[in-house]
């Protein structure tokens, strides 16, 4: 009897397979049930209601700032069907030919040397800069940096800093690589540089252009470093991978040409109190000493350091002849008075990193500490008060640095008002920005479920006010302030 049943079952499968493309009676019944269920769900508009609910609950990015470009209409493709279920042979596909040409052909051409007009590209052609911009940039802050020695009061000031919907705006079009606060205290004016050489200015609460945003295009590659001049508040210096270092002069309404090489500029810092002398680093392991008072856009001297890589330079805030260089897996401190073209002698070295170093910065008031960010998932603080041949490690903090290829690398930076505290973005969820003390203790985490739902790779504190800005991969700046 069992053999008979088995034979009957097998013959039934064979008959079904012959007439229905290889599907058994059970599979056909299952597909019919699925079809009927989908028809029922469609009849009551469940799919549409589900999608509408997702749109309502999904946090929407801020619509302030630059206007979104109209997305191209997506082509509706036919539904995919299995060739196997249709008893068809698989198609033989050939690999498409490799694109001809070099990488350089796909990169926008570099801007011409010399001054560029400061024409906002998000305003009508021929539009003049808002007169309020020059007035705002001319306001030099007279406030002194006041370090809060009592950590409890410092933590309290951090907790009072909040973010709201109107404190988020799209300031540049693409991923942010650098950001900075203007030093004025009457209003918050910020700058951001993006992946394709654009520089955006945003006055919080401003009414010019796009919600207070002005967009310029002085470079063609990532703007990796920028800083407002402490001596001339109308000057913003920006450096790009395309090999250009320019100074946005709001008074002259131009981007002046400060320093220019073929390509590969990475980082800079001011060497003099009047911001006229700079140390500039490139991807080829070289640092250049640049004097802005000298005619032309070349360097005073050029020095080869680590031939593998050079990612960050930082000048000592008091003894400005010293500067730190993040070289591959070690941070070296040099004396600018003793530099040679090659094989310059180090004053001190910061050892212990097992992978590449993203950044290294002297503490803002005394320079007695150096804060490093490393791809081995560690933040480190070194004691540089004595400038010994090997600076001792004080603190090592575990912090996830794996941002992936689509986000700017995280970089811990000091609070310029606080000698011993620093800020860094985070990959953790919910999204946040962390503030640490040099002893490794967390001081505060900026979290906001409604207005902060993205990784803020680039962060910066205001030099005198209680304000923090963070930039993300879509060109938006987020501001926390009291």
C-alpha cells in the first residue's frame, strides 16, 4: 500500500511538472494563495498606507539653506522574472569595456591662478554681496577666552546648549570636509568646505540668499582645511586638495591666491600671531613655510618629512617656532628655526599609534598637551609640557573611527575656551557628539532625536561663545548653542 501511494504521488508530480513549467500542485496552490492575498491587500490600500506611515515617521532632513536640485525622473523598469521558471536558457552577458581616459579627465579643471571674484553661485548672476556680511565680518571680538576651571560649571554650560530645527541648514552641496566659526560674538557666522571645492557661509537667523546661506566655488577638489584669521576678521583662509590655498577677503570681495602647487595640499596652520606666516602640509610628506607678505603665491622654504603621508600640522599656541606633524604612525614635533630640506631633526615624538593618524593638535592655551586621533580606534593625549625627545602618553580613549568611504574621517579637536576638554563626532546610535576631558572622562553627549539623526564627522567649538557646529555628509551644518 505504501509503495502504491508513493507511485501515485510521484506520477502526480511528473504530470504537473510537464504541464506547468516544473511546479508541483503544492507550489501552484501556494502561488495562487499569495496572488489572492496581494489582491486583497491592494484592494484595501494597505501598501499605500504602509508607505505613507513610513514617510511620516522617518526623520526628514532640514529644508533650510540651499535649495534642493530637482531629482531626475527615475525610469520605471519592467518586473524581473526568473528565466529558470520560464524554462529559458540563461543569457550570456559580456563585460562592458573599460572607460577610456585618465582620472584627471573626470576631475573639474583647476581654477585659474590669481584673485577670483567673490560671486555667490546661489544668487542671480551679477548680485552683490549683502552689505550686512562685511559689517558682520568686521566685528572683531574683544572678548578674552575665559577658561572654566570648574568642570561642573563647564558641564552645566554644555547641557544648556541645544539644537532646534532652525539651527540646521544645508550650507554646501556635498560632503563637508572642514568647518569653522567666525570669531564675532554678536551673531553666529559659520563657514563650511565640501568635497568639490565649494565654500559656504551661513549666518544663523540670516535673511539673505537661502536662509542666510551664501555659496562660493573657489576650488575644485575637497576643501580639507579652513580657518578665519585672528588678526583680520574679514579673512577666511581655505585650502584644497587641488593644490590651492586662498584667502576670502570680504572687504575686497575676492578670493586671493595665497599659495599654489600642482595638487595635493592637505593642511595648514598659522605660525605668527598676525596670521601672516603659515606652515602648509601636502600629501607628499612635505611642509612649506609661506609668508603672505611676500609677493606671489610660492613658499619661502620647502621641507621633506615623512614620504609616505602627512595629514595634519598644528602650531604651538605660545612657542610658535614649534609645530606638530602627523606622519603615518607617529607625530613629530619640529622647530621651524632648525628645519632642513630633508631629514630635519625632531624636537619630540609621540609614539604608540598602530595605524595611520588622522589629526594631531596642540592644546589651545598652553600647548602642554597634544590630542591625536588614530584609525586604531583610539584618542590619545600626550604631555608636551617638557618637550622631551619622547613625549609621555597621558590618556588613551577607545572610540570607533570606522566611518567607511562615504563619510569624512572623525577628528577630535580641542574646545578653544577650555585647555583640557575636546569634542569628537560619533558613529554610535542614537547619533551624538561627545565631549571628553583629557583624563578620558565623558563630560557631555549632544543628543537630539528630532534634529540630530546623522553622523557629524566635522566639529568645531566657537572661540568665545557657548556654541558648537557639526557638519555631515550631505552638506548640512548643525548648531548647538545656549
